[in-house]
C-alpha cells in the first residue's frame, strides 16, 4: 500500500465532508505524497509502550484518559508525511496539537459529525492514515458492537489506524497514562511555571500486545511535546507490569 491519501476517489469523498477543515489542501497535496510501510512511526520516547515500536496499519488502538498522549502518538507520523483526522472533538485546539508535535497542515478536523458518524469515519478510513474518534463519541451515538466491528474491519481492510480516545470494543492495543510530578516551580519559593510533567504510559492488549509494557516520559516535555524523563535510561526501557 502506498500514498497517504490513497486514491483520487477517496480525496473527492473527503473534500465533500462537512467540517473537514483542510480538505482542499489535502486534495491538492495528495498526488505528491507517498508514505509506505506497515508501521506508522511514533516518537522514540513512546515506542517502548507499543509492541512493534510503532502503530501497525490496520489496527485499532484505545487511548484512555489523555488527549496529550493521543496527540503525541500522531506527531511523528504527521511530520513524516502521513495524514490524520480527528472526529467529534469540537473543543480541539490546533495550537495545543502543534505544541505536542502534530503537523496540523496534515490534520483534518470533523468537530461534529452528527448522524453521519459512521459514513464520515468510513470515508476518512478509506483515505487517510490515522483516524481519531473523540472521547465519549461511542456512548453519545450509542454505537452497537456490530457497528464498532464494522469500523474495526474498515480500518483493517484499508490499512488505516483507528484510534479511539476512550475504551473501544475489541481494540488490539490499549494505552493509558499514570500522571506523576510536575516540574517548573522553584522548590524554595514556589515561583515559576509548570512546564513539564512526568507520566508513565502503560500498554496492553491482544496478540503481539499481550505482554504488558510501560515507559516513563515527560508529557509535556520542555518543548511542549513528549520527551525523555529527567532521570537516566532505566525509566525509558520496556518493563513488565508489576502484578
């Protein structure tokens, strides 16, 4: 499979979707783009939490409780030429996404799909590399197991990655964060700004992801995106979950 927007027909369908904020730019750029391979890259600091070190095309991933982690997972792929879409997050901020490393020029946004959630998501999976479903979207639209299975199958057949900002039935990989210490305040006087936060990213799932893993990172880090922790290398190595 090649091409981050995979066919002229898919681009035409995307261009017709209401609320896709970058559809015209995508249509113009699609012919120039070429992204190959079965794995979409993630930042090296996060790779230890993923069984294959990246996001496998055709997979479904649940990312619970952290939009920062969700955006961080999009960052490397979009900066290397992949296209992503976010569905059902009307309060999403392009500035926040950019600070976490997402190339927002390659990000389509459908803030309110309304009753067209399934066809909109299917069209995006047909044309783009990564599609994010916003938190609470499945519950608000009362999607059945059969409907979620159709989306999973669509992602698998089209070679896209479906990421849900919530629990998702049958997800191949589940990720969540355990928050830790904030950095930035002067410890003696309490002055300054909270700039960085230590978190532990936990990964588990089925198949290749059956062995739980965790990695410690800064999210946000000094530049706003994900970064290695302040302490040395042992924290960033892959480890089995206790218990």
